[in-house]
């Protein structure tokens, strides 16, 4: 099933970069699927998405900034805001932490010498618009029309000055989203800039918010800078702020290219020359649009306009990352700050693995298979450098956010599904090291194996969640070992995969914090939320109600702990009816009872009904989540998109199935939410999903056929889907 040809080949033609991409199944129609993408979905409340321009899996995300301090501004944009600070070149999609937001630029007119924060502008919402690969807004105060587009490593800005009073650009290298005001003014460690000529600024910035980040840049203008001034720097500031001015008339356009590299200014220049050598804004915009459309056309759906918009926006959000941070020549800065060449020529980062192992990576194995080996090789390369697989990989570094080490799951899943574009021995070696060699911040395997769980009195926080998440990775390691014939390793990890049973309190029937002496921690409130960054506790962004179900690999074993299907289902019913009371938590949102769809540990839980003999309840709940938690409006996401995981849940669930246990390569049936979908798969295959008689009233599955034959299993395998065929649900 593996294809050895790289998905993208950078090509120069007629002075304009373009990328040719073939969908897995070549298609001849040119329907514009990008018309259904609303990049503003998730731009309000806590979706933490951004509306700006980017390229699929690209390094650059150039987007407006309406704020940068505090959790609300993880993506630097909140739809309701009326002031724009400027435009930065990199962004995180839907995360709950701050970083990137590199190189803020803002077109300005009028007085050039003002306070650093006096260049912001109002922008009328009816003049703001975006589509995949393009963003535009009218800036009222300087009277400038701003337009942005992007390639993989570079952004192209076009500013039309309606008045030309001291037409200038603010270049702010101190800027970057930060948790607190003082961090905003101190996160830059060093900053070097050099005017190479009247149209070219280069530089290098090192900063630290979430990871220690080095970026090198080249910035080119289509007209010469006639004057530049440096604004005063604050006491803790090291990032320079420059006002570059131009000789312009009303109606003139100023264009600006910005390319980035993790390696060097020369690397940034190579990226720019390869991708945007000419001043062809429309050409770059069209190339980005076409690449997005090529991807989006891999799935054709029937449905209402709102359903299409929700679906294709989810598809779009899922492909913003992981990000290709290696240069066009394959060089990148690794976790040890060495400049190396990616083994396969491309290195990816931005792996929000605690979130994305659940559904986003399974989605990639189905719909974007040509990228999977690249993702796996990148995880392996970073793991070998830092000594363990990435927990949360960003800009080639480790930020140690979240728990478990679900790079193990991503690799084991790829291996189980037949991907062979990586060295399996090398992959398993780093998996084994990850799961057996302790490292200071996130794993203490000696304690884990001694007690068979993480005792609450020996672990600083998250003892229950850390145990349950680590158990899944042990299961993933065991599965890969078994498939490779490593029986001793398989037995070792399979034994640890049963450790979840040590967390289950048969009296309360919850996964409960336990001390080293075997006693249960008391007092115990199953509704009490835990969060290591703020309130501590034994759970991760959740509580006992939500984490009791975190046994993705052994649902029969979990049912047995409850004493059978009936008590299991009774407890599961309570999850959706018992209300969450007491202290709230920003990450625990999208509530149906105690079920929190806005946070990832809940994502598989509705499908447990289907595995416990009550599939109709799964079908009801999936419909309720679709109707209440995903909407075609800026506040249409009930939680952080988390690098595409919220989006992947929606798309897979719309198909009528979901990977409760990704490594198993089985998808558990729920209920389809669209009347027809056609998946254009690798090797020219198609898989068509039809929901006969689907309506608001007919949300239950009466029967299923696969290629015309009755299908009665609770799951469908990855192999069955990728062979192609037709899956028909008869609804009732």
C-alpha cells in the first residue's frame, strides 16, 4: 500500500513556483471545494483557529493578529475583536498553548514615531474575507487594503495604500503570543537584522515561549526602502521594531515576501527563490488554492450547504499540520540544535500527539497516505536525537506538553496498516527506548513497573491519566512487537497494557487515584477536575467521570471490570446525564452531562455503546454531537481544534465509523451523518458510503451492506475500506 514517490515535487516554471499534486485517485473535474471552507469557524470562543493564508502541511501560516497575551489568544485571533495589530507569519491551529506568531508586520501611514502599540487599526468585518490560501481585510486607520497568500516556506503580502502619507511598514521582531504581558516583552533572547540592500532585510531571532525557537528570515519588498527608523526598545526587550518607509502614491501597491528557515538566512533565501521568485501575487494565490482544492476533492459529499461547509472546513483544518519545517534542500535544525538533512528529504513537526493519535492520524492513513511515512520518519528522527519519541513536537523541538507518548501509537498504527516507508527495526528500537528508559519530566518507568501504575503519592500530578495513557502506548508497542516476531518484547508490553486494571476501584466503579501502599486516595470526588498546568490533580484536563473510559485497546476487559454489559452501560448512561458541577476548566467544554466533546479523552466514548451491545445509543449521541457541537459560524467549535483532532472526529463520524483503538486498524460503527460520500483513495480506488433514507427522524442504522453483501460486524477494517467498494447503511 506504500507509494515511494514523494507527494510534492517543487518545480520552477515561468518564474513562478508551483506544486503539482495528484490526488490518490486522479480526477478530471475542477469543482471548487474551497468554496465550502469557512476559515473563520473556530475563530471565536475557544476554537483557537486562525483565518489566514497557509499551504497544506506548510511551514507558513500568515494571518491577522487581534491579540497576543493570554490563553484566549493562542492563535492570536478572536473574531469579535475590532482592532488588528498586524500580520504574523506562523501560527498554531487550535492549540491551548502559546507559541510561534513570528514576524509581525503592519502597513502604516502618518506619524512614524509612536509607541510600539500605537500602529494598530480598526477593520470593518464586512471587508474581511478569506478562502484557503488567501486572506484580505481593509485597515481603516492607515487606509490600506491588506492581502495575504502563502507557499510552503514563504508568505506573500500585498498592501494597497489608499493614501500615501508616509507609507511605511512596521516590522516587529519582539512580537509573539505569550501567557503574560511581561513574557511578551521578554520572550526574545536574541535578534540580529541586516539590510542587505534597499529592498532586502534578513535576520535571525531566537525566542522562548513553549520551545526554544530559532528562525531565520529573508524579507523582500517590490520597491526600495527610502528610510528606516528603529523604535525604542523596552528594558527587557531584545527584538527590534523597525519602521521601513517607501516613496508611494495613493493607489500604489507594496508587495512583501517573507521566507523562513530553521537553519540559516541562506536556507530562507533558497526557500524563497524556489517557491516565490516572481512578484506574482495572483499566481501564488492560485497555486495555494489549487493545492487545497486537490486535497479537498479527495472526498465528495452530498448534503446541505452548512453540512458541506462544516465538513470541508474540518478537512481544511486537519491538513494545516503537521508542518514541513525542513528547507527545500531537506536541511533542518534538529532537537539538539544541529543542522542536519532529513533522512527522506522532508522533516515534519507540530505533532500534537495527545490529541491527534486518536482520529487525525487514522484519517491521514485513509485519505493522505502518501504523507504517513514522512510523519513516521520525522518522529523517529526526533526521537533518536532526544532519546524518546516526541510527546508534543514543535519546530523540531520537544515542549513536554501533555502525557503519555502517543508517537508510539502513530508508528504502531502505520505499521499495522501496512506502511513500510520507514525502517521498522529502527522504529521499534525508539519505541522500546521511549517506553522503558525514564526521562526527567514525563516518564518514571521504574515506579510504573514496580507498582503497576503511577501512585498518586509518588507522582506530582496526573497519576490516573498518565497511567491510562501510558497503558495504551504499551499496548501499541506490544502489537508492533508481535507483528515483527519479537515475542519477548510483545509479552512484556502486553503485561503492562493490563495495568489499567490496577486503577479501577470496584466499589466506586471509577478509575481512581491510588497510593503506593495500594490504598485509594481519599476523599474522592469523581467530578473534581485535574489540570497539571493550573490546579494539579490526578487527571489531565478532566476528571474520573471522563477518564474511567480511557481503555481504548481492551473494551471487553473494561466491561468485565464493571461486572458485565448491563452495569457498564448503566454507568455509561450516567456519564451523559450527571451534570458537571463545581470549578470549571477552559479545556473541559462541549458538555453533555459529564461527557466533554471539547476535549479529546472523551472522543471515543460515545462509540463504547456500540461495543457493549447498544449501538442505537451511539447513533443518538453522534447525531446530538453533530447538531450541537459543530456549527458553521466563528464560535462553531465547542473546544480547541487541537491541530485537526476535533475536525477528524467530525469527518470520520460523518462516514459512520470511528477508530476507538487506532492501532487495531478497526473502525467502530456509529451512524452516517451525510446521505452520500465518495472517498477517492490511493491507487485509483474509491470507497462510496451511502445512507439510504437518512433524515432528521431516521438517524438509526437498520442494516449495513458492503459491496451488496449483508455486513453484521461491529467494526470495519482499514483493509476493507482501502480496497474500495460501496458501504450502504439502511437508516430507520
